[in-house]
């Protein structure tokens, strides 16, 4: 699963990849580097992606953003 979100004028790309039974990788690529985390399910990785997206947006002044 691959998608992106915009933080101001910066595009932040995220990807969730299944690496086998019970292992998923979340990779978030942004202007300052890449964040990589591992989870037991895609649902857990997606929840974490939402948390990280909220943190990026909050850091850029979108404090009212709340992931659902």
C-alpha cells in the first residue's frame, strides 16, 4: 500500500509492505530522510502512519488535525 500526504508544500510518501507472515514495514519518506518501523499487522502500521501524519501536520501549525 503506497500513498502520500502534503505538509505545506512538502510531499511525504508512505508505504506499508508485507515482509512475510506477521511482519509489515512502514516506510515514511520526507525531505529530511526516511522513517522505518516494523509491525505485526498492516492495521498496526496504518495506525502508526496516522499518528506520524498528525505529528507532521501539528509541527507545521495544523494543530487542529486529528486522525480518525
